C-alpha cells in the first residue's frame, strides 16, 4: 500500500481580524463559543436545547453560518433571540471577517453569550479563529468512534466535546469509551459532555456549565 | 433577521488535470466513481460492502483520501484489492493532481472499476472534478432530511445518491420521503439507492447497478 503525503499551508491574516473581534467581545463582556461539527451532528438541535434551557437566565445572540439557506436561522429565531445569518454561497467555513460583518447587525452590549454556529464541516473551520473564547465540537455517535483520529485538527483546537445522539448508541457501531479515548488522545484538555436532543439527556449539565462561563 | 451574503470564486486549473485523468481512465477502460459525503455517513462501509459484493466479478482498485491516518486504507486492503492512500494533512478535499500522483502507484490496465473515496466533507469536494465518471454522494438518515437544501452543490454535482443507515429510520428525526424530495428538488437526475451496511439492505441493488456500468 503506497502513501502519498501533501503539505498544506495554513491561511493567515484571519488571526488579526479574529483578535479585533476578541477585543469587541471583551469590551461588551460577551462570552463567545464557536459550534463546529460535521453536517447533521446536531449543532442546531443542541443550540435550540441550550436556548430553551438558558431562557430568562442570560441574554443570548446567535450568528448562523450556512453554505446555503437560512433554515437554521429560522429555527433559532423562534426562541426570540437576535440572530444573523451568514450565507457563504459555497464557502466551507466562517472567517473572522464574515463574523465582523455579521456583528455590525448585532448590539453586543448586554449580550452575555454569543453562539456562532459554523458551517457543517469537520475540516476547514478548524483552522479559522473567529475571536471566540472556545470552539465546541459536536460528534454524534452515529458517525462512529474513529472521527477524532481522522479529523484531528478540529478536536485539537476545541475546548469542549459534546458527544450527541447518545440515545442511538444501542443501534450504531460506536464504542463510546473508544470515542472518548480517541478524542482525549488527540486533546487531553477536552471537557466532555454526553447529550441527546431527543431525550434531553445531558442538556442540563452542558447548559449549566455554559451559564457558569458567562 | 439580517442576512449577509458572500460570493466565492471557484478554483480553476484543476479541471485541466481532471481531463488528463479522464483520458487515462478512458484508455484503460476503467469506470471511476468519486465517493463523497459528510464524515461518518458510511463511505468506507459502503465501499467494503461493495467490494464484498463484487468479489470475483470485476477487478477493482481504490484510492483513499483522508485528512489524517490510513485507517480506511487498512480496512479496504483486507479485501485484497490495490489501494493507495492519499493523506492530505489538513486538506479538505481531493484534487485531480493528488489523484494523478496516486495513479502512478496503480496499474490501471485491467482495472474495471476505480473507487476514489474522498475526504469526509459535504462542501469542498463538490467543486473538484477528479476525472471521475460520476460523483456518488452518500447521505445517512441520521443527518436529517434537510441536508440537500443546505449543501446543494454536492447533490447538484452528483449522479447517484445513496441514502444510508436506512435501518436507523425508526430512531431518528428524518422523513425519508422529504429527504428524497429535497434531493430531487436540487437535482432531478439523481439515481437514488437506499442502503444499510448493518443489515446489507439495498447493497445488492447498488452493486449490480454499479457492475452494469463497468
């Protein structure tokens, strides 16, 4: 079996703009998370559950990133929080500049928590700092237990791992202990939560942890 | 709700190299498919089932694309077919040039079917022709039924849609009819298969269809 290896250069300049965003967030006292995962892992569902859970406790705003459609922003808008949709038109990740553009449509003062939902993509968003306090990566049990090894950059750059769709474990080929072991092998500092948006399992723990951060 | 829209330029030059690959495939009489999907949709599992099903009927070779690790190539190598692993080291999609490099490690003459398994990514591989006869997109039921609308380019550029993890339908929030409707709304020419790698449902239909193409 032959192995062909190719080096890739990481894009720059983005970090500078991310720092500007970070300054803005610091001034307004806004805690910012960057939600990342494969398509269909449950980013928007986790966000809906989180908004429900934090209702009345803290002021939240949302930036939705999608390749196409504002379906997710519509789902989020139902919770009565300010939401800005970024449509990347084929672009595979959010960049700090796009977030900066979106921020011009949000009054940050008084907002305790800003959730940025990235494009569904376990590869490209890993390298792009948006100015967030932390990346939160969602991995669902249906994707199998080898994903941290196969897409290590995202797990390396995240601070939190949410293992979602815990309710489906009996039906899928995924060893939960192995998944955690693989994730912690890539990044030993990950804080891990287990959730199900169907049964609401683990949502309280995650939401309270997040609330304590704001 | 504000909407910020950004235009993206599609990368070029790749198409030229893809044409060169296509010429090579034509000369050797090799039918080539480019397997694309989100991480964890079941590309490698479908491939394993296909290899099992086509064993002794046709000569197959495989090019594996991964961001990191050769886990998938190891899985495929067990079937005794020639396999080349491309490790992109963070790169989010295969390009025609990488396939060209990989081809220098494969004797194409006599190979009836070449399967290129792309990086798990529902966005970036959509724009990159590798010289394949067709893209085969896999969408799993666990990802929900809205993915064709949210990631339209991949479904637009594919010829075949395999809806995988059909066995999990009772447990997930996915309307199969809606998923098909959304996919066909984006691309009315899609040939659709329904499969489960757990129960082997639909593998025979898919494999026989593929065999007839070689």
